[in-house]
């Protein structure tokens, strides 16, 4: 990694000077990076495991190996009535600074980033607290209604104009949003730190990013590249909904295997486990390529993007090169 990719304290100081005072208290001290975080991956939300749990979306964190993905997780809030404001990256004075998330009575500003599953960029529409019980909006949240009965359906909250926006940061080239008056008010309310479960997921992702598996943490880097390819396929139309679900489910299965293998071996992977995971990733990689390059999808994607099928295939190949199958 080049020096320009490293965290720079001088740049961070400039960032603090450039930020509005309303945002100052939210910046994580020392986290300022010169390169933008990748696009948000397309992934399948796991079903809510039990009543009262709230979804906290996944995000890009930054460490010595670069950006790495911290998975979203269902968690119990610190107390009933609280809502989660996701963290976000924001660009200012030439660097990207991280604004950590928090719990509070209302959802504050999270950069306008569309995390999905109720977090469309402004506020939260995945459910509401009523009488100390959380009611889930199954139009945007994945809930097993045979287990959880406190649900409702409100499809009017789905903003079709931003549903395909996968930008992961606030600023030029990302999402150009400013806090609303309601979000500014929420910033000054009492806040609560992430729960122990949230911190455990972040810590596990940090350990995974440093586990020395292959080049620059091959498990996480290949996972991120695969998600980039799926995102590009969904946005262009080269992947159908059925193809996307299949690829996402196979990716999720690989992730579960990685977590189980690491848990059984003190947080690391054996050489045999790495080979097995790599073979499974290769299979998904090839399936992604085949799904994105059948003739019908090429022409459909080209029509949606306003260019020829040949140009669409060339764009897909550039994306594919980020995750060539490994031998």
C-alpha cells in the first residue's frame, strides 16, 4: 500500500477544521483516509432472529490492509425506544473521515448514504416503537412473520429514485446531502455507544482483515471484489433477481464456513481450509461471469445503459478483472 493510502494525522486535522460544528462531535478521532471507500455491496439481509432486535447495516471500516467490510447485524438496542444512526464516511479537505454510528431517541444524519433495509439516506422507515414494542415494516425489512407477529406493511416509504444508489460516502463523487433540521436536532440528543454485539462483529472483521490469508487478506478482498461484481451486474441489468439471489446465497454460505472454520481454529484458517474456501470462491466467480455474460442479459444491460452490448461487455470485463479465479 502506498503512503498516500495511509491514515494521515495532518490531513485529519485539516478535515476537522473544514467540518461544520454540528458534525464535529461525530468524527472518529484519527480516522482520515485519502482514498474513497468502495461502493456498498449488494447483499441479502438475514431474517430478524427475535422480536425487539433492530438491524444495524454493514459498512466499510479502514485498517492497515485498507478498507474491509463489517457485516450488518441484528442487535438488541441498549434499551427500548432507541434507534440506530449508522456511521458514514464524509469527504472534506482532501480526505475521507469516519463518523461513527450511535443509538438515540431519533435517527440523526448519516451522510445521505442509502444503506438499504429502511435506511434510505434520510431517517429510518424499517419500523417504529409503539408502547415499548418494536413494529417491523416488512416492506423493507426481512422478518419471519411466523415467529415475529408485530409487523406491518408500508410500501409508500420506498424511494425508487435512490434504490440503486450504492455510494458509500458523503461528498463529491458520492452522496451530496446535508443534515435536515430534524437530523441536526437528533445530533444534540443523548447518544449511546454501539452494543457489545456490534463491537464483537467489528472486532471479528478487524481480525479477519489481519489474518494473513493470502495477498492483502484474500478472503475479505475476494469477498469485496465479488460484491462489487454483483453490484455492477445488478445496476447494469446483467444479473436477474434470481441470479442475484443465487450468488448472494452462495456467498453467504462461504462466509458462514469461514466464520465456523476460524472459530474452530483460534481465529485462523488452516492451509486446507484456505484451499477449500478458494475453490468455492472460484466456483462462484465463474458462475457470476456466466450469469453476467449470457446474450439476453448483455442486450438488456446495454439497453438500460444506453450503449451497445459490446461496450457493456467491455465494462463488465473491467469489473471482472478485479476478481480473476485463482488456481
